[in-house]
C-alpha cells in the first residue's frame, strides 16, 4: 500500500503495515511520527542511551518520507526524547528541562517589574518544595554520615565569608544539590537544577544580595543542623529564613 507522503525524491512512499495513517496536514503527520517513534522506544524496552533505528530505517519501518521523519525527530530532540549525535547515530535521550528553563527565564524577565512576577512564583514553589524535602530527610532518618558533602559546602561558604568574599553561586548550588541526594530521587535534582538555572540567568537583573556573606552561610548551617537534630519545625523555619533574602531582592526590584 502507498501513501501520498513524499520521501524527498518525488515518489510516493510504501507503507509497510500502514503503521502511520495518511497525513491530514503537516502538523498532524509530524505528531503521528513522533508518537510512532515513542512507541518504538516503549515497545522495544529501550532505555536512556540505547541506539535507535536510523533515519532511513524509520522511513522504511513507518512508511514516511524523509522530511516528515526529520521534522518529527527535531521535535523529539528538543524535548530530550531523542539524542542525535552527528556521525554516530540516534539514541534514546536523557530527560532534560532545558526548554522549560529558557521559557521560564524569558517570561520571568518580561514580568520582572511586576510585584507578583514569574520569578517570584517560581521561588515560592521552590521554597515550598525544599521545606518539604528537609522534613522528608528527617522522616527518613538521614544523618551526618550521609550529609558530609552538605557540610563541606557549608564549610566552604564560611571560608568565603571569612575571606570577605560573597558566597559563590557554585557553592550555594552545591549545598542544595547534595543535601537531598540521600533521598535518591533523581527528579528532585532535575527540578531544583531547573529552578537554579532560571535564577542564575537572571542574577544580573536581581542585583547584589542584601545579606552579608556570614549571614548567608549561617542560614545554610541552620538548615543542616535542624535536619541533624531531627526537628522538622526548625528545619522548615530555617528554610523560610533562607528564602527571605531572595524575596527581599525581588521586592527591591518591584519597588
């Protein structure tokens, strides 16, 4: 059986088993090919990094022209489902929130002068998330032996403060990255990393911190010590105090 979709040389493409129906428009055909490729990944039980059929093999297997396959693959690559490595082939991609980061950063910059802006909403969500995560650390009995990397980050912050330097964004991010690592939830790192990237992209718009470096370091130690003490109320309060400094920077912009 043949479909009207062309394969780039002007000839109709043969459709084995009629896997993809005739296009009702270029957008619908692209969506159908995307779903077919995702179906191949799921049906074959492929995981991150596993090789995918080549572009030519997909054309033959799905009965689709080259242009439609390429259009679909570009979309799947943009959302992290497909990883195209030129000269090596195509592979199942790794989950990425890069597209979300760019969109959030752009719209946050657009609404920055507003009192209730997108960045403020994002920080509010992150504060709620992290306040719950520190309580979860306590509920799971995470102790000092599992938080040595978090303590190392605090010691580095204190060293920077003692030297009269601002707390580096890299050290601050490291603390939050490693603090929740004992929870063994990869999505936590992905989400917090996305929030951090948005904040990092807008750091010049936010201006310099209002807090002294020593105060920033102390607030992070307060979070750490509350978790070690097994005190969920103190841990949540310490997290709120930490985010108070971020909120003050936003308020300064709105004012």
